[in-house]
C-alpha cells in the first residue's frame, strides 16, 4: 500500500513555515532545500519540523489542513521555538 507524507519545514532566514503533502518526504524536502520549488525558494535554508507518514492521502490531507490552520501553525511555531 502506498504511503503519503505530511511535512512541515521552517525557514532559517525568515519567519516562514511551509506545510506540504507528498509521496516521498525526503525527496520533496530536498527539492525545497535545493531551491527547486518556486514558492519556497526565497526562504531557504530550512529546518524540518515534522514528517508524518499516513496510509492514505485522505488522512494525510486532513493532517495537512490542520497544520495549515491557526491552531496548527501555533503548534508548529512551538516546535520551531524549541529548536
């Protein structure tokens, strides 16, 4: 069964947290770090806040939506601020 990942990365150069969904978290985060994603290119480099694996896209999308909400972003800021 194919897995799906939800991940969050935080910019080390700006106050910016990006939350995404993908099939291969390691490759996707490497694309962000390498500047190959237009939306995150100006905010490089990044630190990984979380990567979570789900059995299907529906569950991963539900978690992604939560992490993009106000409460979810507060949760991620809490993780970032402890680093």
